[in-house]
C-alpha cells in the first residue's frame, strides 16, 4: 500500500511563498508521474503540476510562472514551490502518484490559505 504524506501548507499573506512537500512510502521512481492537484469547495480537483520519472514537468498554464515542481528520488519526495501567492490560490493541495489509470494514489491533502 502506497502512502503519500503532504506537508508545508498553512496561512500566508498575498505575495508570499510556501513550499509543499509530499513524501512517499518507498521509492518514487516506481511511479510514472507524480503531481500536485488542488481543490476548493464546490469545484472539481484541478491540475497544478506534474513531473515524470525523467523530470519532464507540466503545469497549469496560469501557474507556470509562479509554481515549480521538483522531485528528489533519494528522499522519496516531490515538492511544490509556490511564489507570489494570490487569494485565488487558496485550496486544499493534494499529492498524486500515478502508475496506471487503475493504480493511482492520493495523499490526504494540505490546506493552503492566502489571506491578509
């Protein structure tokens, strides 16, 4: 059973920065893609960013200038660095580990609140 544990969320003022971490139980190189998604009440979960086994990244278009996803296989970790945060970035952020469409894991989520 794969466990993904997110950390690093919290309250930050507009314009501030946060770094989210997702630590997996075991070697992350077994996952085809890892990524971050976010969800606000009443809305569908949306893609933030993904990174594959060889480090190719994909971002939601509106976020690519402010967010950076990275992976550290030695630490079994994927991170999301978020800069110039805006109130509309407020959401629960989820880590995802994907092997196949039927083998897909989610973390429990971490709340990010951007407010003054």
